[in-house]
C-alpha cells in the first residue's frame, strides 16, 4: 500500500481540512512541514509572527499524533528548495 504525503503550509488545521480527510481516506498518511526561516525573514516576518507559527505547528503535531499521523519537520532556506526536500 502506498503512503500519501500531506504538506502543511499556511493552513495548519486538522479539523475541517478537506485535503487531510481525502489523504486519510486513501490510506496511510505522513504529514510534512517545511520551515523556511530565512525566506520568511526576507519577507518581513517578525519574531512574533514566527513564534505564532511555531506554536501552531506544535499544536498541529499533537493533533496529528492523536490521529496516528506522523509530522516530519524539515528546515529549508527558501521555498524553491521544497520540491527537492519533499
């Protein structure tokens, strides 16, 4: 059986997440979150915004764990690296 990769970007919800529901309906899911601090800082994201995002990812990880879905974290410099990283 194949595994479906679910890439969480800006929408970190588990509840009412149609993409996650569709992925889970197909079978096993592995979630991934790419953190691009240098990219966000170049685009004006400040410390508060980055902290808010980090807290959201932590809550996402807890919620996914409750569903039996692992969340992989990867750090990148820029989202241009996303395809290769995924």
